[in-house]
């Protein structure tokens, strides 16, 4: 199983480390704009193999070497300015960055599942889907998976139940308009109610990414763990359910959009969408998320054509 990580910064290098520790895949390629950083990380990780259970070929190289991969994880990004208050601030530059890498990656890796981590992740997932010309089932954005994990972790503290035993999704935009699905949140069949305490926890989750960013200037461990979980699910064709960002034609009456919905994930990417019965509050929040992401897509992806090419190019 051949995996490429494009962007060997904080998130990319942490994801590579997680994959090596877990022995996921047998070939790992790191690509970075500053090639020496990718080579340095690859060498450091090769030295880690002595402490790991499985051998792996690990290399740093140019974008052109990412060929015939099964999985391509994209963390390449324009630098985040100090004091950034919205992921949308990265959008314009990252759309240009994607225009320069996605068409070649898609051409050289037509069977790969692409995992988009670069922010603003919902717009970037849509951008990658359009630029690649690949089926949307092969392009998954990490979306609200990490938010949902943070939600379960904080609920777990409040309820004194292991996070693995809690079912609780956050759906919608990876951003201020994400929303918790309390109507289906449960532990051992008991509902986790939409109480003021649980709402407070959700509000804490909503701010958590920026709080980590305020404290250390970036986030890496939780997001790398989330991406590693996605990769493990693909590598082992596990058919796990999780919230991921994906371009869809119609989900719960919302047409032609791209944000996190609950999906089943396996070796080929997204296998199917799940359709929970949402209550009226959740439907309202879903519609708000949809309007926001749609507006973000329309403003940033003007001129980035459907199915494949940048309009007017190639
Ligand atoms: N979706 C999420 O939940 C989530 C969480 C954390 C971070 N992120 C996003 O992930 C991205 C990466 O974050 P980071 O902290 O690792 O940033 P970073 O600046 O540490 O790393 C980005 C790397 O991309 C490289 N790069 C830039 N252009 C490139 C190109 N054309 N080809 C190859 N590499 C290129 C840079 O050299 C840099 O090493 C950001 O957009 C960030 O906002 C998303």
C-alpha cells in the first residue's frame, strides 16, 4: 500500500510519524515545497523504524514521484499568519496552491483516495474534487472528524464514559457553523441529551482548534490522529462510519454542496452516505451550514471548473 503526504509541515510530519508508528502502508513518500524538509523528515522517520514492528520504505521526493499511490494526503498550505481568526483567510492562496498540484496528482494517481486536510477544508475538498476530475467518492475532506473526536473526549470527561463508547457527531462546516447531532448522540443506548451543560461542551469544542492555535501556533496531534484513523480505515477496508467532508449532489434535501456528513468509508473511499433523522433544530443548523459553505465555495472557486480543469487551461 503506497501512501503520499503532500506538505511536510506540522500536520504532515505528525501524520507521517503516526503512520510509521502504526505500520500503515509499506511505502511512504513525503513531498514538500522546501524539499530538504521532506528529505529530513523522511530520514528521521527511517531511523524510527528500528523501534517499529513493520518495515516500511520511507522517502522524501518531488511531486512527480507521487505516482500510482493508493492514498494521497494533502496538508500543503500557505503559511498561517499569526493571529489568524478565520480559516477562510487561507482560502485564496490555497486555491492557487491546489491549482498547481491537484491536476498532476490526479493524473498520476487515478485510483488513489485523496484526503484533504488543508484549510478551509470544505472549500478545498470541493476545489480538489473539481480540479481532479475524479469521482467525489475518492476525495474526502477531514472535515468535522477532529471536532467530533474533541466532542466525544469532552463529553467523556463529563459523563465518565470512555470516548470510544460514545456516539456523537458534529456535522456541517468545519468552522463556526458546524452543529452537534444530539438527537442521535448516545452511550450504551442512552441518549446524550441537548442539555445546557452539553451545549456548553459543544461551544468549547467549536473554539478548541483556535484555542490550541492561540497557545502553540498550530495544531498537529489530534488532526494527525484523525487523518491516521481515516487512512487505517481505507488500508484495512474497514467500512467505518464517520463524518467527512464530501461533494454531494443531494443530502437530506441540501443540493450540490461540500461539507461533513456521516459516511461509510472503505478501500475505495466513500461507499455510501448515512441518512439520520434530524430534528428541526438540526435541520435549521444544517441549512445555515449549507448556506455558509455554498457562499464560501462560490466566492473562492469562481473559475475553477466542474469536473477537472481550471477553466481556460489545458
Ligand atoms: N482540517 C483541519 O481540521 C485542520 C487542522 C489543522 C491544520 N489544518 C490545515 O492543514 C494545513 C497544514 O497545517 P500545518 O500546521 O502543517 O502548516 P505548515 O505551514 O506547518 O505546513 C504546510 C507545509 O506545506 C508546504 N507546502 C506549501 N506549498 C506546497 C506545495 N506546492 N507542495 C508541497 N508542499 C507545499 C510548506 O512548505 C509547509 O511545509 C493548513 O492549511 C492548516 O490550516 C487543518
